[in-house]
């Protein structure tokens, strides 16, 4: 991007600064229960009552524009360490020939390309998009980035080359977004790593700048989910080395995002990204986002699923009647949640508590009645499979320090609260 165009972006974003005033102030967290209605009777074969709802910070727009930015550089060919494609085999790195002096370093290939880091990134994006609530509140787009490299010099082929691509403009048609993801994996990993190019293209689309293919939506909160397995190696010098200029280009792009009111959550995937996470972590800090280290690349699928661009970190259900707490809650990135709370036959007093990103929390309480009903073997098998699938995600989420503290606080609060009185007919 030339200097004149960069200056144009700065001018176009200048007036967005005013909207950031007071962003540090804590805002109240609101919880809405969609089902069951207060006092409703819930029937299930097991003593679990399903609950659905939404947690959002007030005074924040209820709409979200989210750009998923995927690193497709050559290093993403490395194995992710898990069976990403579900074929029953876990890809491992193939041995490479000894290095030849003066020749480019060889990139290890995998016994199963479907289990690469890039495959895990694409699977994570697919899983996240599939979890979002339909209805137009959320739009999602996808950008990919790398950096075409001259094999003789290791530098960019052209100074003005394109290193980032808009795979999908912002759209509320989630099925259409998911349908475009396999093409990214089919093209495969290649080239260097140009953080700045990926961020700038995402900014262009989210801010509706000149050349954007995504219709502008000024009232929406704008979020970038930035996935990378390495460090920036372009646009300066050789694509196999991270230079100070590469890092500064990325941080300059982050400052532009901040001026546009765009929050960037970055994910450092695997050892290479975590050995020197300065660029990825600074991008998040500058834009008031979060940096999440993902040491095992295959875990990015669950980590991205646990992302919250609604600033809601966790939701728990407590049955005040039976004094049981449930963390079997599927919290989507847009703040919508669904899960199960343990219940007994008869009346149950239920509390829903949500944790915000600023460590504040809020609760609502309501009553429901439970009756046991029969279920087929197939329905029970599906429920068992659901629990198995959720187990890993719940464990990974619980490992995050703010959530551990929040859950410990819930347990202590319940310990010292008086038990709910039982109704005469429920004893």
C-alpha cells in the first residue's frame, strides 16, 4: 500500500476516535432468558432442564460485523497434532533432507494434509460460523493472507503485490460463508507472512473504505479474529525472517484498526507463534482485544469456538433448590447461550450468572417445574454424544484464569447462601 493511500485511510478513520471515548467504563451486563418462560413446566427423560438465552452489555450495539483473518503462509502445512479431517488418522511430519548450504530451508510436509494447521484454522472458522445465531444481528467475512516469495531472493516478487485476499465479504448467510471455506484449504499453504496486509484488508471491509465489497453498517461493533501460526515476515526484506519493519507494519495496521473502532482478538497457534508473540499480542493490546496463546495447534478449533466478541466470557446455571451448579453451557461468540441445569421433580429455583470481559457479573433468577418423560434410545444416544463433544470445549474454557476465578466464586457463594425452601407438594 503506498503512502498516499495509507494517509487516506488515516483521514477516513479520524472521526471514529470520538466514538471510543468512555470505552474503558464498565457497562452493566443484561441477561435475557428465551426459554423456558418463568413458571413453565419442563419435561425430559433425564433430570436436566434445557435453557436458552442471551447475555449482552447494555449501551453496546446488538449487531456485530466480524472478519475472520486466516494465515495461509507456508508454515501452516505443518501437522496440527489432531485428526482435523476425521479420517481416523493423525497426520505427522515427514522427514526432510539435510539442509544444503545456500538453498532455501525445506518445509516439512505431513502424512495427512487434511490434518495441517491450515486445516485446523479452516475447521475452526467453520465451527464458529456454524455456532452463530441466525437473524441478521451478526455478519461474518473471511480474509486470508500470506506473501508471494521469490524463490531465488526470498523477497517479495513485486513491491506492489497482493498479499491478502477477501475470501468472503461480510454476510449474514452463514451457510454461504461456510461453503467458501473449503476452497481456502484446497489452494493450500504457501509463501511468507504479511500480518499488515491481512489486517489492512479487514479494516477496509469493516470500515467500508474505498474498494470495500462489504456493505457498510455503521451501528455494528466491528471485530477481527486474527489467526496465525508465526510472526510477520513481510512486507520488508526476506520472507523467511521477521524484521523490525515487518513488525512495525503490523502494529501500524493495528493502530488504524483502533482508530476505526475495530477490536482485534489474535490467536498465536503453535510453538513458532509463541516463541516470539510480540506482534500478535501487541496487535490485540493496541485494539483493546485479547491475545490467546494456543500451544497445541489442533486446539484452535475449540479456542475459536469459545471466542466472545460480545464481551461475555462465561455463563453458569445454578439450581438454588438442589444446590447444584452447571457449566454445561454452550456460549456462542455473539452472547447467545444454551445449556442444561440439573433439576428435581417439582419446582426449581434457577439462577443464571454471566461473566463479562471486564470481570463484572450479573444474574437473573426464575422458577420452573420439572416432570420426567420418556425418551427413545436414539434420543438418549444423541444426548450422550452431545455431552462427549462438549467435554473438551468445557475443559479448555475452564483453563482460562478469569473463568476459573468466576466459577470458584459461584461455588463459594452457593456454599454460604441459605437453601431454598421446598414447597409442600414437592417433598
